[in-house]
């Protein structure tokens, strides 16, 4: 630990009125002091104010006027999903600053650097590589703390991400656009390796940052347990599966918490157009935020139980259906779904729709009953994909009417089958685990010892314990 930098940073933060929230507070905002809570709740949720750090959790009420006891979530009606299992979707768009939960991972990855003094605000720039939401989260956290930062993301990501970044960065040169789209992560690493030559750039790479894993296991996992227990009430509902699309695999780590505490199995979702885990395949797709043509270092592969493939044709088309007047009218008038429910469908972005489709596939494959629950997550909402929606609509050659809506719903939703759904055998797990060797050991210089030690659950438990033991250090830092 570099005490002089820690003290210098504490003084800098004090001058800006920064107080760092503890892990316990982010797991349970009832622990946040009344004084802080009152201040935060009068602020705009997107204000560039460090007090908004106290909103970086799952418990923000939809109108942001208060904190809740359980995360905002939706239990999908069975008439809609066509399966009896209860699918519980936890909503990420109520996180502050970026309307996506990746801002939590960014805080969790920066935090230890502040506490041990390895990040010196007077010299360093935080570099946030991602396919979009994590780098926005990183830029947001850096900005409200008064730290310099750089975002790296592929040029083909949604325009809404770039519009947001342009408003938040100090200088447009702090947005680095790499070649390609969603699955071009190698190009992101190349840009990081170039920037790393300058020792003042601190690369906070979500794909190999174990604190990303540990943040989600500790905070997201325990938060999702609460929404499950609320839905369960006094019934004998079982939390059978946790379903999460993987980008960096951070969000997936909530599954390790749920497995430990509720005996839940873990299903990873990827795009069938880029089936890296399922078939060691490759390709392009538009489920933005996931499926990056490699196995992230922080993916606890040996603890994963299923892989489910979902097509981006389905997510693109359902995004259109859920977010147009024609689609809403079809779902309400022709399919008879409640207006209130249909009005909530825009709370699901592309990867959220993928998680929902994957949950339905699993419920069908495993023949789940009404006593079974699937816990899943909607990382962001449709508002981040309006320009993508316009592109999908164009593909219908201007004829987008009730018949088109019926075709989309029948083909992409009602006809969901159990294809591309794999229960992982020991050999499958090893095949996926070993695939990571080429990225990490051969390409990125991870030592073979570190790579191999990830086979053991105790390796992951150690990182989790490190994370949950940060609170005394956070309190000490706040009191400096
Ligand atoms: C929209 C969206 N969905 C899913 C993910 C995947 O989350 P994770 O990186 O935690 O695996 C991301 C990651 O940035 C994302 O932006």
C-alpha cells in the first residue's frame, strides 16, 4: 500500500465532498446514513455529483425518489412466456448516470486502487476498455470523483453510447474507437497494450479484473437473492437457474453467490452468430455487450452449468416489436397482454431480451414447473438502442404492420425451442476453460500458474473474500 498517495487522494476527495460507499451499503442501502440518503435523493440521478455513488446499487426506485428493500424487478407473466416457471428479471436501467448496471462494476474495480494508493489522481488516467456500458460506467465514476479517464470501445457500437460519452469526457480524444463491433475484443486489447506503454495509463480491463467478478458475486448476487425471496414469499418456490449473458462474465458471477446460497445452477448466454462457448465458433452479432469471441479471464468456467445460444435476429426483431406503437398495439389488442406489462417491455435492451429468451429455452428444456424460478437480469433498456431499432425497421422494406408484428412474435418468441442449449459435462467445461489459454496465456501474457489456478473454486472464493473484507478500509479512508 502506498500510504502517501492514499492520504493525498483522501484529502483531494475531502475537498470535493466525496464519501465512498461501503460494500455493505451497496448490498443494503438501508445502512446508508439518513444524512447521506437525504442529500442523494434530492439530487438528479444523473448529476455529476459524487453523492450519486450512493445510488450505484440495485435498490433504486423506478422514479428515483427513494431506495427499496429489494431490486426493481419484473416477474414475466406465464401467458407471455408460455412456460410455468417464474422468470424474475432484475432491472439494471435504474442505476444512475448511465442507465445500466455496469457502473457498479466500474466502481468495484476502481475502489481497491484508491484504497491501496496504486492510482494517483495527479498522474494517472483510468482507461476503461469495453463494448460500451462498462466504459461509460468507468468514465462516469472517474468524472464524479474528479479523475482523468479514457474510454475504449468498438466503433460499431450503438450511437447512443457515443452520444453519452461525448457529453461526459473532458476531451473527445479520450474516446478511442477500435475497429469492428461487438465481438472484436482482440482489437480492444491491442489498443490497451498500446496505451499501457505510457505508465500513467491504468488499464482497468473488465475482462481480466477479478474485482469485476467479486463485485457482482458480492453485491449483485446478494441483491438478486432478495428479489427472489420476495417473489418466493411463503411458497416453496425454488431458485433453479441464474441466467446471464456474458460479456466480461462479471454479471455472471452473481451466479456463484446464488449457487452457494440457494443451490441455483448457472446458465451462460451467448449469440448463436458468435458461438464461442457452444461450438468454439466466431462471427458477428448485434446483441450489444455480450459474446466477445473469447473466454474472459474472470469467467469461472468450471462453475458454469449450461450454455444457451440466442439469435440476434430474435433480439433485433423483438426490440422492434416491444418499442413501436404497431408492436404494442398487437401485443395488447391481438395477444391480450395487460397494457401495464406491455408498457414495461422497453425496460429490456438487447441482452435483456436474450436473457429472457434463454430463460424460456431452459424452462422448456428442463421442464420447469410453477414451483421453479429462473433469476435473470436486464442490464439496460431499449432507450440505448433507438438508432438500432431504426435499422431493423428498414429491413422490413417499409411494410411494418400488424401482420409483420404477428410474424415476428410467432417466429421469434412463441416458437422458442430448446436448440443451442447445452448442459455442460466435465469435458465441455474443460473444452471451454482450455479455449481461454490462447487469449490469456499466449496472447496477453497471463502466467500459466494464474491461468490454471482458476480451475479451483477456492481461487474464486479468495477474490470474493478480498472484496467483502474491503469495508474497514473504506471506512478508514473516509475518515482520513
Ligand atoms: C448491455 C449489456 N449486456 C450484458 C453485458 C454483459 O455483462 P458482463 O460484462 O458483466 O458479462 C454488458 C457488458 O457490458 C452490457 O453492456
